[in-house]
């Protein structure tokens, strides 16, 4: 949706969790956030106790924000578990709702670190073992080159990029 809005000139700048493939737009990475596979302690213990982790993950219901499961695919691919096909049981575009469902003991999810770190610290969630180490999600500033013609837009883009890169 943001790509369409940028291309049609409805907005000047956008932020996306996915790289842009439209040749009419430009992108710059502005930050990188860890993504974690998480479950309640009960579900995490059940997955950890299974002899076949891939089968255990596939047997548990998945809680996600989109049918395409991009965070799941990224985490599974990074951890060389591409054979796992998560069974989507709950779909919500509110990451807080997803976190709450998983905290309640239902299924597992892959969430940005900022959405689950505090719940992990409180013992409400547990990060599932990542055999290949941490997985990161890059965030991108998107824009159309024509949107940068006004100096104020070019300045705003640069200021945002500097601020987000910290």
C-alpha cells in the first residue's frame, strides 16, 4: 500500500519492513531490528522437548499478522528450517494482540524484538532456540526521486534517516 501511495504522489516518504522492488522508488536502510521466534513457557518447553524441532514447530499453531508469513519465512530460512510450514491459526494486524495471544499459551509467533523483549524478561514469553543465531529485520526509508524536488522534503528525508540510524 505504501508503495502505491508513493508512486501516485499521495505521500512523499514512507517506511517499510521490506525492500522496494519498484524501479520508480528509492530506498535506504534506516535500522535493523532483531526478530525472535517466541512462545509461552509451556509451548516453548513442549517444542524444546520434541526430538524433531521442525516437526514440533509445524505441529504448533502459528500466530501471525499476514497470510504470507514473511517474518516466519525469514526466521526459518536464516535458521535453515525451510521445510517447516507453519499452520496459521490466528491472523491479526495488531502485533500487541498477537503477543497477548502467544503469552496466553496459544501457539508460537515470530515478532520484532521490541514487541517481545519485556514479556521475555517478565517470563511471559520465551525465545525459541535459533540454531543459526539472531535474525534481523531491516527497515527502509522509501521515496520517489521526484518527491525530493522541494528542499523541505529532501531535508526531512535526510533528517529522518540520520535520526533513525542514530
